[in-house]
C-alpha cells in the first residue's frame, strides 16, 4: 500500500472522528493537516512562479506538531519536495519526532506506556 493512500485514509478517518465527536483536539489536528496541505500547495505555486518560498523549516516544523499526513498528501498531489533527498530524510525525522511526541504526551497524560 502506498503511503499516500494510507495518509488519505488517515485524513478521512480524522474527518470522520471530527464529525462524530466534539473534542477540540481532533479539530485542531484536522486544521493543522489542512494548513500543511495548503502550505505545500502554496510553496509549489511559489516555486513555479519564482515567488518567495516557504522555508523548509516551517514545512518540517508543522509536520512535527501533527501535520505530516497533510504534508505527505501535499507532496504527492502537488509533486513537490519529492526529489530532494535531504528534505525527504528531514521529513521522515519530523514524522518520527511527532510520533515520539505523541507517545510522550500519552505517557504524561495517562502515566503508562501504550505497549
């Protein structure tokens, strides 16, 4: 299964959760992913028109706070930042950092590990 299909499924699941629950954290996560997706699209447009670009640290930083599925979908749909190996490696690190942050948050909230 392609990672982008997995991200599309995850984003669809996130949207479904937002519609079924009123917890603000889910809405925040959906908003971060939408913003990340739009930032990748805007950066691709800026690259094509030779406008001022969005710094990579912004794209990677928003991935760390949970926007990486939207970023991955934006990379795939806009075919943006897919060839630059240094960025791909940094993006992967931002995904790992986000997952570690989520685990630490879970442990801090519930006082036990998931596994």
